[in-house]
């Protein structure tokens, strides 16, 4: 059983069975390597940061030359190291999740940079948490023809309750996408259904959610739900399976199970879980202020929580926040038209996010003329090629949101164009993630991307290009500068419709 003190077990199938799982394509001979090698990749096979498309600074943007992507990525690697250290303590639900030691160390890291760059009024704002899920041990094994094996990507669902000590065992049934049509002529009573989840493009928008497939499986009598995440690679994730037992596997492992079932094999899954809900915990947001020439404030937000290494979500946002902090701390106060208020927000995966700001907006946002949310702000652009997600030498375009006046919109789009920040052609109808509830309380800006790796164990620094961190940091720095001459009234939207949400 997996526990804080036990090493992971890997029991392999016999060679013949492994070849059977791979299918005919697995036996094909690979093409010989190109004699020119791989000029854009480093020795580990990852695209080099210097291989990405870059644009030169315009002469009137030279003041932003000191904002350096490589330096910002070093800060991201520091945040990443917090997660890895939390994993190495044996914490099974590892990363920077609220209510865990990893989140506390992240608060320390944010506060440390706030103090290093001389912010005023540095403080922590504690929040009481709802009971926090804490797994202490789990085990997932599969069996076919008398052989027991484990799968590398297999993970229990987030929030899973303890099983009996002996665990539970179910026959596995393939259910395709889990739509109503997939159940025609199928009896799943008392079985574990295996459903493929198609990212659109990630865990924010995905087919299981759109189909309400987990609820349908339970309604049809399934005793457990297995989720195959993705259409490529082998991403590991903690997706929930309602109030039933369940498991998650990546695409490669899921196809192995599907192919065994397709060969007429009886496949079983055995699942053992020990977990508890810890009550009475708290987590804090971290505040700091960089005074400007006026008391009007620009609020800069980055949430601190994250699953696994969480390099994109949200190590990228935290690193860009420090990049902005360093840049503006090096400018005399008299040349900063407005005060900059920085917020390492507690997070919304298991915490209250910025709900407190929305609930207390008349006082907490009384001096705020603009809010900027730094969340999932730089990812490599990708392209599917068969069952593999390939990296491009370009930064992924992002969804975007602006709440404010046409003058604010003009400044934002000009900055994005200058620094090669790609965005979707259509703007979102609401902000998301950490900013969701308070995005219409004040003028606000957000860019965000939620690709396949979001919330997975593969959300690692290799997917975060230094040039992407550099581009968005420079863009936001210019936006803040260019809004200086505009009055608060000149930034306001014409109307304030109902708030949006999401992630």
C-alpha cells in the first residue's frame, strides 16, 4: 500500500502480455534518426528556452529590458522546489495545496520576497478552511489472467474516503465516453466503468464534465468510476469520482486496459484507500504594498496553491508577480504614479480565493483603480501528433478578459501586441480562477491558459518558456505605466453587469 513511508511498487506483466497491450503499432520499427539531430532540443529532449520565437524591444520600450525571462524562470524553479520538497516528505497529496506544509512554505517564500524588495505593511491574512482531505495510504492494482500489475499514472480521486481494510475489488467495463448511448445494452451494476475523458483542452473544460458522465455512471448502478484522462501521453491527475470509489489513469495506461478488455479478457481493479478530513486548519494570503505618488492602488494578484509541481498553475503567476515587484521596486516612488499592492492569494483549489475581496469590496477595494490577476500566464504552444503532445517553439495564446473603459482596452491590446502576447480572437465574457468573483468589482485584466497539463503531475517547468514569462511581465509593466495619466473615472467600464466565474 502506498504510504508516506513506503516506496511505490511496480509489478510488471510478462513480456508477451506487454507486447499484446502495445498492439501492432508498438511492434513497428522506428524511423532512423535525422543525421542533423534535434537542433531545438536540449540533451534531455526538451525544447531549449533560447529556441523560442522572440520579438525585439521597440526603442520606446527599452525601460523594460531589465525584465529578464531567465531570471523570472529561476523564481519559478524556486516555487517548483517547494512542491518537490513537499513530495519528498512523503505527503501523498503533495504540492502546495491549502492546509498543507507546502502551502505554508509558499507563504514564507512570498513574504520573503515582499520583504526583500522593501514592501510596506507586509502581513498575512488567515482564513479558516473547510475540512481538508488528507490521504495517508492508497493502493491501486489491476489483474488479468492471474497476473497482478500496477500502472504508472494510476491515482485515486481527490476526496476519496477510506475503504475497508481489505479494500474493494470490481470487474472493469469499458464505457467509451460515458454518454447515454454508451450504456445501450450494457449492464454495469456493481462494476467499475472505465470512461475516456477528452480534454477541451484540459481539466477545466473536458468531456466527462460536459457529459456529466460520473453522475450518469452512478445512476446506472456502477460501483466505481475509472477515468482515462486525455487523448495523448500518460498524464496523472486527481479528478473526483463523486461519492463512489474510483481511480484515474493517463491515456497510455487507459488504452492498455481498454485493449485487454477488447481482447475479451476479464480485468479487475483492486482499490484500497486510507484518508481523513482534517478540521480546524487555516491558510493565509500574503499582502505587501509598494507606495507610489498617490494613494490610488493597482492590485496585483497571484494565487499560491497548486497540485503537484504546479509550474503553470500557478508557479508562473507567482514568478511574474516577483518580476513585476523587482521592476517597480527599482523605480523611484515619485515616478510610480500609483501605489502597487501585491497579493499572494491563498488560492481557490481548496481555499476561498479572492471571495473576501468581493464580499468586502466597499472597503477592501475602496482605493483600487485596477486589478491584475496573474494565473497560468505562460505555457509552450503544443500540437497533437498521434498519441503525443508535441511542443512548439512558440508561446501558447491565452484566453483574456478586460473589464473597463475603451481607453483601458486600447492600452492592454497595444501592450500585448508590442510584447508578442498571443490571445484568442474572442474575449471572455468573465474572468476566471482566482479573480472570478471580484472581476467586475473594479476595472480588471487577466490572461490565462488552461492546457492539458493543468492540474496534472506533468505540470512541470519544462512546459513554461522563459520568453513567455518575460513577455507577459513586460506587457503588464507597460500597462501599469501607460495607465498612469488616466484618471480613475477614465478606467471605469460603462456598465457593471453581473459577475462571471469559472477557472
